[in-house]
C-alpha cells in the first residue's frame, strides 16, 4: 500500500541537477574519454600527444565534471514547494 503512494505523479521529488548540469557533466566525461583514448591510440611513451595534449584534455575533463557537480542553479531552489 505504501508503495502505491510513492509512485503517484503528485509525489515527485525535485531533480538534484538541472539540465545544464547534466550537459556539462556529459561534456566533461566525453573529454576524459577522448583524452585517454588519444593517449592509448598514440601508443608511445614519449609522444607529443601522450605527454602534452592528452593530460591537458583529461584534466580539463575532470575540472568540467567537478564544476558540473558543484554548480548549483539558484533559480530552481527559489521556486515554491507545492507539497
């Protein structure tokens, strides 16, 4: 009986992140994957991409993911709660 009450549409909980956060999170994850893939595809220990380009791309991806997680949309929290 309690499970039926939780699944009703009127009891929706607000999303943790806004759509902007999810987009930026996806961009950050894509940057991390591209950086590691480029490092793997070059297959050299002392190559230009492995030493310089890929670490910058990977760190940019990590920073983007951190920003996406920590950035809070203040306009969505100002909305009144209708519960």
